[in-house]
C-alpha cells in the first residue's frame, strides 16, 4: 500500500536536520518517489538529497525563498525540465515565533504569514499548470494544531492565523482543482520533536511540554511524514479538502 514508484515530488522546508520536511522527503523516497528537496538552507537540502539518493531514488537539491514568486517558479521549472512532471507537492516550509500580540510588530506579522501562508500559495500556484495538464496531482499542506485551538502550544497569534489560513486556502483550492483529479489536503501536527523551536528540548523539558497531551509524549517527524505519504498515495484518491490532526490527543474535534 501507499506505493509511489514512478511518482515525482517536491518537498519544501527539507533542509533542517530534525525536521518534518527531511522526514517527508525520506518517507516519500522509501515508497518509491523521486524527490526534489528545497529550502533556504542549501547545505541542508544537499544533505537531504544525498540521503534520498542513498535509498535508490533520484533527487535534486535546490535553494528557494518560498516568499519569492521568482524563486519558487525557478524551482518548479527546474523539476519539470529534469523529470517532466510533478505528482506531489508537500508544502512543509514554515517558521514560528512565540510572542504576544501586544509585542508583535507589523514586520513580525508579515514575516510569519509570508513564509507559512504565502509560500504555500506560491508553490501551489506554480505546480498547478503541470498538474492540470497531467490531470493528476497531490498537494499536501502543513498546518498546525495552533490553527484549530487558537495557539496555546508554541507560536503567537500571527502563526495561528497563518496556519488557519492554510486550512481555508486548501479547502477552496481543492474545489477549484478537483475536476483535474488533483487533491489538496492538510496535516495539522501538535508538538513534534523538530528544530522549529530552536532545537530539540532536553528529555525533562519534553516531559513538561507533554504533560497535557493524552499520549504523554511529543510526536516524531516520521509520524507526520507517514500521514503525508498516505495523502500522496492512490489510496487517498477520494480525500480532498480535509485536514488530519496528528497531535497525540492534545486537540480533538
């Protein structure tokens, strides 16, 4: 199940050593996909690409600024030129900032929204001509539990707003592109063991952070990546406009 042999994927935000982007790239490769990895951190994605190739799959490492239309378009056109198609887009790139609204500057707000939400829009728009011509595609976006519970985890209101915006954007886009057999879905992780908070916390700090989580632990990047693989697969062909919560029970709809 979840076989992706012959598929090509773009994964954004794949440069962090302990990140969901890198875990997603490797998970897609293990299922058979060729993976183009991109990030502002070129050295990081070059390492990710090496790991993908070690799994026997093709990979391209590309530097990108997800807030720049020109930079995003260049990545997409490079992948199309090299591989001829784009089957999967995983919009993983994101940043956060733990700050209260009263202390948030307009520049803070713009930066968080630009990377998280505008980047998702730009990459989604850039791959659409190829996916529409193919009459197939999978777009998976990275939201957050903060979008659904109004913060209270890690990150300010601007982060919650950007991640909530991604959910609304994905639902609207899903309706637009459904006639082309393109699905658009989102995942909403809770606290995960990644570098987004500035590094992996010590074990004792993790226990404190997980005290209110029913499963009493933080999530693993590989657990988020597994869900993304499912949404990218043929088995998920009848799922679109949805979000999947992956939070150990910290928020239940």
